[in-house]
């Protein structure tokens, strides 16, 4: 039956943590952006008011008094020209200082030095751009005004005085720091996802290694434990055959001997788990037929009427380990037999082998209950099983044999609930295997 593994819970926890962190980072970044925007608006307003202030005349009455005094000095007699010139120069300087002293800081610190790097434009009531700054090489047209208006509310200013007052508007965009902050949550999310992903992969790798070591240890221990009773049973069977001439007893003894040989093969398979198997170019047809013959004789014992068939189109040799390859085929055939309903009078399992795109392909099809799409990604996981009995290791073991030991691929090619399933195995065919097949065709002997 399906179960939720610890790895799925860990994965869910990591994803939840990643999402919460991303949301928190996004909210806090938006808070910072709003605070910076408030500061920048204050800066733009200060600059706008400075321009507005700079366009108007101040202390008009005092300057008029100075003009009157200068006029009187100019027309006053009895004063030497040198003294008169010195007095007029001092009054002119006072008038100049009176006009500009209040604007020195605003003009030099805000306008001339241009301390703020916020892109901005000043337009008149007809939306004609009169002044701009910090806009780079962008074209000065209505597009930039529309863009700035969508980002920030424009600031209205009045220039001139009296009948000469003009309405103008300051439109401004976001500074470089705000534009950078906009991407910060996504960058942070990316780095965090990368970090969590690497952590999860590391944990998964450690877990897979531990599971693999445990599996290898159990498999080899099982092979070792089987060795002693198998040797003993072989001896007892030889003695039984020597001391009995009853045909029925001898027939039963031969069948028991066949099963003992089968158990010996199983022990050898378990003993190969965890080691690097020796691969030799072989024909897969005879191996498949041998496995099918063995299972076909035992189908009546499981209470099912199933027809097994095979179509070997290609006799090309591929590098395989005979024992492990037969084990994978047997597991897949057993899986197909288990999927067939005993009430189904048309139970069939068919194996088809052929070549396709430099691959040797084996399709194993059945007329069983099929696999739903949502479960297809899980059926090769250790522990997956739809039966009340069993460890759920058959398909997982088959994938390990095909993909890890033979560098092939195994997957569900197609499946329809209630109609059946086709598993596909694909093994790469190299130039060496092609050469071996050509030698056989020329009569050069090859290993079977």
C-alpha cells in the first residue's frame, strides 16, 4: 500500500520554509521601498521648492530703498568722485548679497551640485518637457512622463510672480537603490532555493547511500545464509534419487532439484548486489524464453489463466549480466501477472524486442488493471505496492539492475486503467555490439 515517507515530509517542510521566507522577504522589501520612496519624495519636493523659490524676487522694498540711496549719492554734490565710487560699490554689493544670500545654499547644494540621483523631468501645463536630470540616454517624450506618473504622484510648482506666474509639474521615477531593491527578493529567493536544494540533495544522497548499504548487506547476508541449507538439500536429493526407483517419486525429486537450482540462482543474484557486475555481449532472446518457461509452468499454481507470448525481432547481442538481467525480466513478468485479475478470461502477457535509434528495446505488455497517472512516478520507489503482501521492492530492484548496472532505461511506456500496462526497457547499442553481431553473421563463434 502507499505510504508517506519521511523524505516526502522533509521535502514538504523545506518547501514550506522556502515559501514563508520568500513571502516575508518580499513584504519587508516592499516596506523598505515605501520608506525610501517617502525620503525621495521629500528630496524631490525640496528641489522643486528650491526652483520655485529661486524664480521669485524677495526683499523688493529693501532693494528699492538701496536704489534710492544710490541715486541720491550719484546726484549729491560736494562728495569726491573716489568716495562716491566707493560708496556706490558697497551699496551695489549689499544689493547683490541681499538678492542671493538666501539662495546660496539652495542653489549650490541642491541645484548646482545635484545631490540626488532620482530621475526627474519638469513639464509645463501642455506636458512639454522643460528640464530633466538623471535620465541617462532615455528619449525625452511623453512615454517617460507616463512612466513616472505611474510610479509617483507629480509635484506642482509655481514659477514667477504676479501676472507672470506659470504652473509647472515635476515628474520623477525611482532611484537606483529602489530599482535594486525590487529584484532583491527574487535574488534572495533564488539563493535560498539553491541552498535548500543543495541541502536536500545532500541529505537525499546520504539517505540513498545508507539505504543502498543496508540493502547490499541484507542481500549478501541472505545469499550467505541460503548457501548452507542449499548444499545440504542437494546432498539429500542425490541420496533420494539413488535410493528410489519409483517414477512418480523421481519426477517429484527432479522438480525439487529444479527448484533447488532456482534457489541457487536467487542466492547468486543476491550475492551480486552491491558489486560491479561483469557484462558480456549476449542474446537476450534465450534468457527471456527461459524465464518465461519457468513462470509458465507455475502459473496454474497461482490460480490464473494467463497466456505468455514473446516476439524476438532482433537477435543482436548487448552487454548484460545474465543473472541480473533475468532477475529484472522475472520481476517485471511477476508484476504483470499480479496485475491481471483472475476473473479476466483474456489474461495475456507479451514481450516484444526490437531495435530503435541505436537502442535495444524490450516492451513487456499485459492486460492487467493498469496504473493511474498520479502513481506512475512512484511505482519504482522502494516500498510501493498495491498488494496486501509483499515488500514493494520488485520494480525498484528492476530499475536498479537496468539503469545502475546496465546503463539503460526503464519506464512506463503506456498504461490505461482497466486495460493494461506496457513497461519499456531500453539498452544502448554501441559499435562494438554491432561488430559482434556482424561477426556472428559471418560465422565467427560468440558466447551464447
